[in-house]
C-alpha cells in the first residue's frame, strides 16, 4: 500500500467512524502523538500527518482536520 493509499484510508476511517473523535484520537496516540482531553468549549488543535484541524472542541477540530485532509489529498492526487 502506498503512502497516498494509506492516507486515503485514514481519511475514510475517520470520516466513516461512529465516533470520529475517538477514531482520530486512537490514530494520533498510536503514532506516538499526544491528545489533550479537555472540555468541549476550549480551542482545540490537531496536527496529524502534516494536516491541521482547529476548532472549538475536539469534534469541531476533527471535522476541520478531515476537510483539510481531503483538500490536501485532492491536491496531492492532482499533482
């Protein structure tokens, strides 16, 4: 599996998960990263696989991470 295929797989896993926050948290922690378990109304930032997601609370940040990952993937695929 190429890096591009693996990246697409990760995007799909997070997008289709019943609990996208839990799914992305698991991936970040499994890769050796850190995840802050803060209250939902705090500013939250995710930086995973070179893609950032920012929002008020983890759910909002994960949603933005997925959107940015999809955009990044589309650009990488076109190039």
